[in-house]
C-alpha cells in the first residue's frame, strides 16, 4: 500500500488538472490510521496534514500483542526494523 499511496495515486491525481497536489492530506482509521501516520512521517514533504481516527499506535511495542505478531511476520524479528515503520517511534 505504501507505493500505491505515495506513487500511484498522486500520478493518477495529476491527470485531474483541477487538483492542487501541494495541498494533500492523509488520514486513516484503526490500522489504516497507523499506516497514515507512518506514511505522513516518512513522506512529510507530500502532506500538509495528517489525521488518524482511533489509530493502532506503537505496533512495535512488545505490549501490543496483536500487532507484534503482525509486524514480526511482515518485517522479521529485528526491533529496529519494526520501529522504522512504527509511527510513534518515527515521531
């Protein structure tokens, strides 16, 4: 989803000439809120604002059992790698 949001969607939006791509925002809900915050932190030059509704926060935290297993399966066991995608750590 990262490349879809930061590359593919902006390219499609460029075709709609009435849009001002210098005024983009990003938002998400739940795990999408976590993703929106993460993308906004990593690509801050793209977005004027970000928001998250009930985001799943700090998924690399060992106390976040639901997310810890997901992050491990996607990113491996290295905590620094997991934290590089964790919006709380990025902020």
